[in-house]
C-alpha cells in the first residue's frame, strides 16, 4: 500500500494548481469520443484528426496552470451552450404544446407569446412591452 499511496501523492502534487475538468473540457472530451465512434464506421482521416484535436485541447484545458483564463473561456462557452440548449428546450416545448397552444413573436420587442389554439382571430398583448397585434389561432 505504501507505493500506491506514494504514487497517488505524486499525482496529487502534479495536479495541484491545474484547471481540472470544467464543463468545456468535458464536452470536448465527449465530442472527441463521439467522433472516434463515427470514425470506426466511416474510416475517415478527417474525423480522426478532428477527434485528436478535441482530445488534445481537452487535455490542455485539464492540465492548464492558468485557471483564470480557462474560467473566462468556460464562462463564455457556458453562455453560448445555455443559449443553444434553451432554444432546443423551447423547440421541444413548442412541439409538445402544438395541439393546445400557438406561439407568436412580438414584432416590437421579440418576446415569444403563447396563446391558446382554436380561438379564431384574437388580439394578443405582449406582456413585456404592451404592444398589441392580431393573429388567428
């Protein structure tokens, strides 16, 4: 057990002060694994090269000794990632509600407004800016 504990202590000492696995590094790692699986079926040097670049950058982020810069990059990535996932969630919600509700966008402020379906021509008031517009539901 003594040698194993020494080995673990050396690894802990090496990793001290490093960035570690943040969300961007994890997503890059998953992306690289997906590309490697695709490469098994298509045998493309492009997928292989892209997966190696993603793995390399993920490892670089993991072992980086500049955590402040990596945190800024991760924060910017999370803003973009959340924007993409929120739009996908909205598309799913819109699909789930397609028989009960209709969604319209206010031309004044861009706010999405949900109204009940099957009510005919109605006047819709935007809850954000108060703009009114007529639509057929």
